[in-house]
C-alpha cells in the first residue's frame, strides 16, 4: 500500500543516490579504517536531524521511531568497507586511493541505505515502531557484525534486513531466497614442524614439506569421501611455504587456507576432521602440527518467514518477474549471517549487471568491477518498503 509512493520518491532522489555512491567510490577505505566514510555518513544523518553514535571506531548507528502506534522493531544494515584492490576501470568516479577500491559494491549499499533512511525519517507519519540503522564496518574481514551484535544493538528487535549487489543478476531484479545463501568462512594456518637433514640422508630428518604436501592432497578427501555430496563443502589451501635450501630436508612448513560450508554441522565436522587428519599424517612421518583458526562468519541462512514477507513487498514494488526466489547458494561469505542468527531476517541480492556495460558483469573483488547505478533505486526502495510494511504489519 506504500510501494508506489516509496518508489516514486526514491526515483526522484536518484541524483542524490548516485552522487553519494560516487563519493564513496572515489574515497574507499579498508576494513577498520573507514574513518572518512563514517564521517560522511554522520554528516548525512546530521542533515536529517538524527542522533547517531559510533560502534567501535568506524561503525555508525542511529535509530528513530514512527509516529503511528506500533511496537515492532526492524534493523537495517549496510556494510561500508572497501578492498585492497587497485582499480583498473576508467571512469569519472575512479578511486582516488591507490591500491584500494570498492570492488564489492559496498559504496552502493551505503548510499542506498542512506537514501532509505532519508525517506523513512522524513515520512514517519507512514509507520509505527522503531527503525534501527547500522552502517557496519569491516565486513570483508568478518569483524564488524559481531560488534553490533555483541554490543546489544540488535537486542529485542523483531527483524533484520540487508542488501548486497550481485553482478551476475540483471539490474532491476532482486533475489530473496529462503535458506542458505552464503557459506561460513573459516581461516586456518597449519604449522608443520619436522627436523632438518641433508637430502642425501632423508631418514635422519623429518620432512615437513612432504608432510604438508600429503595434508594438501588428503584434505580434499574430507570433501569427497567424508561429506554428503549434496552438502556443499570447500577446503582450499592457497598458500604453502617450506624449507630454506634446495638440498636440505625442510624442518618447517606453513599452510594457509579456508573452509567454506553451508551448514553449521558440516562446518564443525570439517574443522574437527582437518585437525585430526593433519595430526595423523604428521605423526605417521615423525612430525607435529599446530593449528590457528579465525572464525570470519557463520553460514548466512535466510529466515523463511522473513524471506516470504520480503518477496511479497518486492513483487508489489517491482513486479513478479523481477523477484528471484531460488538463487543458488554462494560459497562466498557475508557476516550479516551474525545478524540473522541473533534476530530472524533476510539478506536480499539486488541485480547490478547490465550486458551493455561489461564492467557491471565483472566478478565481485575484480579490479574492473562496477555497477549499473539503477540498482541503487531498487535497493533503497526495498529497504524502505520492507521496513514500513513489516513495522505496520501490512505485508499480507
């Protein structure tokens, strides 16, 4: 019932949206260093007369109430950090920070949420309840979401909602798919300790490089032989360093890699079995291993009820053909997962690709990445419309 008004208002604000997005794109900042980004967000909130606070050093939080009767609370989220990528795409809003760019669309996420906040805070007569807004730092390193969750900013809320661009989807479309949408992300570092010896007498040493190579190969059996084939699991080892001299048995080897899973159970099993496998291999050849783990994010599993609610709103906004309900799960991660674990919610993916502009089809994290800026209108309108409809209980 509010969709036509919201969409018209957001479309009329397209210049504001684009200008904001391009500002953030020109001034990208890495995770936990988003000081200028946070300041600009606060300036926009000041223009709207909204009080705000910092969460950690660079996260920004604000909340406001509607003027109608209502007790519901919704939490909206945008991530704000950029990547250590040198931009290769030539455009008028090219990154001005050498070696840093918004190669994942977070500049668009931030601008879209600010536009939604502008509409919501200036149209409080349309809704009741409370809107909580989180501009979250350090998504790319799995850090910022837990600051908001652990800090109590989601306590007592009824719904969470967030949006991410998707270059593989056509601009004008939106995915609101129930269930698993993104994998968990765990980083591991395995240190193998052996014993040095000349290569001519390998029996006098313990070859840490050989042990490490066996771990690299055997780890894949945990995927192919220890996991249900219908349950996605990835174990990737992207770095291996060992030895110092070409003709000496390596006394030390270090591997770094990641585990991606779409279910908490498979995630826990894979971590446990990788440790057991590595220890057994090392022991078999006289060495030892030590593990270091970093938990970047849990699997992102959209709440079914919230997903169905959001689908209904999106259909009213954009039409049936624009709404995707079966987007394949990605083994990339996103720490909005921690929000949904705390409070039921849904993470939507907004199409940002346009075949007429090849750069908008570039993969996320690619140095040529860009978006079709019409996606900003879709994202901002969806943020505002879902918030109002949920708060008022007018989705059905």
